[in-house]
């Protein structure tokens, strides 16, 4: 079957889905550490830099400091491996959108954001299509490796300290492991009461008469 023609509206719809996916991944990254690589086989900034920008601006501390950053690409691979890669272009921070059709988050950074977002987006990488004898050697790709910032680590430490102040020191070893139920939050008393009433659960766990 023939490939359907590219439509600008499709990119705007994908943008919103991609932002949600990237944000969810970053929230997991904040807990686990490491790197998250966001990559597409597109070169449209709406699906690439605009997604990264919205994820960065939407996840901040209460003081507005970004919780995540784009890692410098030259820190990700050894020099020999970097040298073996095809030429890569920096990410962009300026692009055009249809103001009547595009969601607000697909627009390029605003004037008051450009100073901090442009350097972040420049750390993204674009692999441009390359033609060799006999045909196309590869298509276009985009990638950005994101990691938690120092602000995120400080915020996490503050949250742990606040929890320990309210609940006492955190427990370790086998006792903590026994309480670990897949990171599930315990039900509040009123929530459990509502569930018991709905399903007819008695106080002893059996079926209510």
C-alpha cells in the first residue's frame, strides 16, 4: 500500500501524545536515576524539540527550577564511538507553526524562555538523511538524552527529610523490604471504607451479611 501523505495536523496530534509519554517517563526517571533517551524518526520540531521543551518547562521545583535537563551528547559515548557516528546537527530552538491549528505547547520557546531553553535544545541531536551511491544510506532521526538535575536531587532529599520529620526515621533492611509493595500508596481510611461498602466486605475481610 502506498504511504499516506504527511499531514501537519498529524504532527500536532502526535505532539500532545508524545509530551504525555515523555513526562511520564521522566517522572519514573526522577525516582530511579539514569538517563531517558527520547528519539523519533522525524525531523519536525513539533514532534522533537517542542516535546522536549514542554517536558522541561512543565516539570519544575516549586521555585521554578527545572527538574530535568538534556545531557550533553559528547558525555554519552566514548570519543572513538562519537567519531564513528555520521554527522549530527544540533537541536533547534526556532520553528514555525500554524497558530490556528497548533496546540500552544508546540510553539517555539517564548522570549522569556529562550535564554535557558535554547542551550538545552541545542544539546539534542539530529541525524539528517544521507545519500550514498546506490541509494539512501539512512533516514532522519532525532534524539535527546534527559537526566534529573541537581535541583531534582535536592528536592527529593528535602521530601525525604520532611517525611522523616513527620513519621520518624525511615526503616531499612528486611523491615523496609517487607513494607515495599511495589511502590503502591496505602489506601486512606475513608477510601477503604468506601470500597468495603461498595463490595460488601465485612470488617474481618469476608463477605458482609
